C-alpha cells in the first residue's frame, strides 16, 4: 500500500497574491487563526467550521495550494499545519498581522458599540 501524498507548492513558488486570496475568506481565516494559536498539526475535525464537509475540504485545499498550510496523512487522519517558517521568511510580518487582525476587536466596532453619553 502506498502512502497518500498531497502536493504542496515549494516555498520559492508561493506567491503573495495567492496567499492573500486564500486568506480573503472568513472560514479560511478561522482555520489559519486556529492553526496559529495551536502551534501544532491538527486533524481537520479539530476545527469546527459552520460549513458543509465538501466546503470545508475546498477551504483546506485552497490554503494548501496557496502554500499557507501543509496537509499530511498520518494513518487515516489528515493533519494540517501552518507553513509559518516559509510565510515568515517570504512575507515578514504578514501572518502575524492577519492573525492579530482576526483575533483583535476592531477599534471602529468597539466605538460603535459604546453607548453615547
């Protein structure tokens, strides 16, 4: 039996426009945020997205093909990891900026929710 291997772009082929496209969807941002906070590989089932299984599969594929995540099979589980080292080397600060923007409340939203005096 041969191991199932998924194709990933080599680091030198990762393009900023593809990474930004991959990060432009809220579900994919949630995946990236979760992977960044976990700091380890996790199975697809560890991240609960409010979309169908086929849509979830699509989101993981977009992230993998853009070079944002790695996906490897370990037994029957498909594990996902963030390509932090590659992304930090190619686009310094991008990943942290995206993750922080997703997790931090926006200033204009916080102001809008405050009662007026």
